[in-house]
């Protein structure tokens, strides 16, 4: 008797995407293909069913209709299955079931191909053929091609995707896989400004059928997916109005009917994020400021003196808290600064008063990184300087170690000596020692 896998016993099988037809002697191969298709990101969203066929099977009209509605039929050609072709009552039904040829795939399981099969199926030469020696990605590609042709695409890329290169033992663990471009050629724009109505154009490699509904699905990382209708500009180009979403990476899938034609990732961004990106991409903030102050050619010492004089001239008589942090009581501030200055053996800070998530949490850290010596000296006289000195950046570095790390050893020595001297003197009597 013929038997179904996955749902036949319920009496409501329904239409499927991939139908595996096998004989009793090809059960293990059938299970292997099921596992392979389930683990492959390219086809795992497609519904897969199995149909066991034996020489004494009964093949009903309902079975025939189901075969005809399946988008891809994979026939595991084994000795037991070939015997079914020799049954006069069964062969005419199978000839109808295994048609049209573009959705048919045969896998030779211990059986050699030969001209006798043309007597059974006139379109035999137009079936895709696989062997047991083929690689897993070849099986996936054959099924993808059959499904694509059923959905209106007359070609698919034969570029090997990252998913198909993943070993089967990794696929079974359902590890995260990178997005593969699939049929995608171009998506423009791939960055969308939040709050601005934007039309996205997607060019694909396979021909799309205008008779089939084309849709786009936008899937943000932290919110529900949004599926909208897309427009076919021509057989290979899709346009879609991007929905209003918050900033971040968004997965974009293009559907032709139920088939995922391509998948990519686009970026939604805000104005502030764009400004931040532009500033972070500047080759060197010091050069950027030299441009702003028209210091040509770029000269760090000239910029250092300019910034120092500007700061001195604009500090109010009452002082100015530059560091954006709460001021400590005088005694606690001095104790903390001295504790963070040296360990007895390595000269590194003994402990961390505070650590921030930024690389340069205060202006003192910035001046130390870029070797702005006069500016560093002036900043050390400002209220909160010792507390700023006690703040570690996201890498655990302090202003003195940052200066040394970037090649300014003399500045490291100056900072260390200044803090040691401040331990011996009253903080309100600190004097600004400028570099000559």
C-alpha cells in the first residue's frame, strides 16, 4: 500500500512544496533528504512530505491530485520503486503524477539510468538527475530550481551560498547562519532615514511572474515584521515603499507568492546617528579641528596653544566644572587620586575609582590621547581634575596611561609628577605649569 509521511493519518495532507517519493529500500535516503532540507535555510521554510510507494500500492485519484499540486517531486529511484513502473494499473497514474518534467527530480539510489525509462516516462530526459555521490548543496540547488520554476522564476543563481557550505553537523544544531544574497543583485537604497518616505528598489537574478503577487517583508530585530505589497517595475526589478520603522538593522525579504526570492539586510538610521557616523569616520579629530581653525599645514602644537588660550580666556572667575562629573570632597578626591597613581611594582593604577563606557570619557583623556600638553596642564588646574584623572575609560586606561600608550611619554611623566605634587600641596594653590 502507498503511505504518507507527516500528516497522512489525519486525512488532511494539503498542498506541499517538496514531495519525496520512495520505495521500501530507500527509507534511509528519504530520511536523510528530509533532515537536509529541514536544516537548510534556503528551503527549510518549504513544506516537505514523503510518500512511500510499493509494487502492490493502490493509487487513488486523491493521491494523484495531491501529486499534481506539489511544487517539486523528488523520486528516489531504487530497485523496489522501479518495480512499480512495471505495474500496468499503476504506470498510467504515475505518468500523470510525474508531470510536468520541470518540477521532477530523480535521485539514483542503486539504479543505473538507461533508455528503458523513456518507455515509462517520455519526458524522462528533462528531469533533473542526482546521484548518491553528489554533495548536499547539489540536492538543495536542484529542489530550489524546481520550486523557482514552479513560482515563475526561470533561472536561479548557482552561486554556492554560505548556508550550503555549513557542515551538516552544524546545521543540526540550528546555529545562527549569515544572511545569503540568494537571487539578489542590487538593493537601493540600503540605508533608510527614519521618518522619511523612501522607495526601495530591488533587482533580482530570476525572472518574476507578474501574475503572482509580489510582497516585501521588513523584519526589525526587536519588533514585529511588517509585510507590504510590492510593485514589479519589470521582470527583474521590484519597488516597495519602506514602512516607518525605528533605527537599526532590518531584514528584508522579497516574496513571489509563497516563495522567498531573495533576502538581505538594510539599515534604518536617525539624523543624529548619521552625524555620529560622519564624525567617527573622520581620519583624525586633531586634523578635523585644524581644518576648522584653518591651521594649515596641520600642526598639533599650534592647535594646543590655541585651545589652551581660548579656554583660559573664557573660564569665569568663579571657576568652571569641565568634566561633567560630580565634584568630590577635597580630602576624598586627593586620597583617590593618589591611590590610582602607582602600584609599588609596576607604576600602574592601584584601583579604579570609576570606569566609563566611552573611550575618552573626559576632556582630560582627549588631551592626553592627542598629546595636547598645554591643554592638559591647564585642565589639571580646573575643579574636578583629580576626579577626572581617576576615571578609567572603557579599556581600563587613565589619562596618564593613555598618553604613554599613544607615544607621549613626556606627557605621562608630567601628569604623574603633577599628581604626586598635588598630594603634598593644597589643591586650591595648584598653579598651571605650561609647557615651553
